[in-house]
């Protein structure tokens, strides 16, 4: 069954992508799970410095974005 989670496409340098896959493999994660981990960690660091992010309704990403 297909996932109902939002998708995000990015453009990235091939060398950087290859290195990212290497790191994900080292951490025994898929590239997708490694990206999720990195994003969560980045947000946690931001919130530790600036406080909890309260996302206004007009900024929320719709399911079609």
C-alpha cells in the first residue's frame, strides 16, 4: 500500500548524494530515514536555541505540495 506521507524532491550534487548514502548505510538507515533523522535533529537544535516552533496555519504544507 502506498504511503500517505508527504513527498519532498530535492536537487543535490552527485558526490554529496553518494556520501550521504554512505553515511546512511553506516548508520544502518535508508537514505529516507537518514534525512528524517537529520531534519529532526536540526529542528531540535533550532528549538533548543529559539524555543518551540509554533507553525501558523497559513504555513502548513498541504497534501498536494
